[in-house]
C-alpha cells in the first residue's frame, strides 16, 4: 500500500508548483497590467514642485506682511511720539498751574485796570490773540478786560494777577505772551484804543 506513495507525493508536489506558477502568471497578467505603477519619481517631483510654489507664495506674502508691519510700527512710533508730546504739554500746563510764579495768593493791588463795559459798547475780538478762545474771552470780559490796549499795558505784576485769576486757564497770559501780541494788535488797530 505504501509502495507507490513516493511517486504520488512527488507528483502532487510537481502539480502544486505548476499551479502556483500558473496562478502567479495569471495574477500578473490580470492585475499587473491594470495597476501599472506610475513612475514614483515623477510623482515626487510634481509634489516637490507644488510645495516649492506654495513656499514661494508664502515667502511673498511674508514679505508683504513684514512691509505692512514695518509701516504700522512707524505709525505707532509717530503716534507714541505725539502722545508723549501731548503728555509733556499737559504736564507743563499742570506745572504752570502749580508754579510759584503763578501764585494763588497774588496781591489784589496788582489787579490790572478794568472796565465795567467795553468802550463804545463794542469789545475788541480778543480771540485774535493766540491762546485766547471763546471761553477765555468770556472769562476776560467777566474780569473787565475788553480791549487790546488794556492787555498791552499790563505790567509783570498784573500779568501774574491775571495768570492766577483766570480760573481754569491759569498761566495762559504769560505762557502765550498775550501782552506782546496785544501790543502788536494795538499798533495794527489804533482806532480801537482809547
């Protein structure tokens, strides 16, 4: 019974090898031709090219952003400088209000000559003096100052009195040089003086 088994086993192994080879050849013919791989180097080159284009676009955008950022930084620096100047001016105004030269206790003897009402019923336009706006002009009128020649005749002591008594605007007379401006306006408009 087992005498011919060697031949059978050999024949079975040969048939299995032949079947395997036929299966590999059939598989290669069926699937190998349908899914032929593309050249992987070409695909990689295309991917690298796309990434390089994206990189160049990002670098260009970064350069534009850096330029815009530099411009904004310049604007910010200018605004900071303007803010510091404004703060310095504000501190100067506050310091003048507290300065010893503009004392709260200025002697009433140094009050400048004032008028009860404007001459000829018409006051000068005090707003022509730099540093005098509508509110300061109203305050001057309330103190009896209506004309350029009144301001032009003030002494240093009278200027100090006005600096101390212009509530909310202390120090403006001396800081804005009202007396010099009033003298110039008096020369330009001599008919308005007494």
